[in-house]
C-alpha cells in the first residue's frame, strides 16, 4: 500500500524552467514499509505525485533513485 507522498522540484525555478511544460520532480513515498524516492517529469509537485499514484511513469527520465527500509 502506497502512503505518505511528498513532492518537490529537483532544481530551483528559473525563467527558463518556467517556460517548460514539465520539469524534473522528486517524489518520496512509502510502499509496504519501504521509503521510495522517484524522479519524474511533471507540471508541478501534485502532478508528479498523481503520476506515481496512477502508475504513469513512462518517460525514460522517470525512475526510482532510492529505496530503503522505513523504521
């Protein structure tokens, strides 16, 4: 069961990134006792979280970058 989602942009906003439709985000969540960190291209942090929740990770840049056991 996926719980406890947080999302943020990976890099600070700039005038250049503000013109892009999607930028790189970091989403962290727990899944069956494991904390998982994923990079995902999205419009904003809530869009990134929704992509993870809905299983919409399809871009080659979207990937799990860390998995660790939660305490």
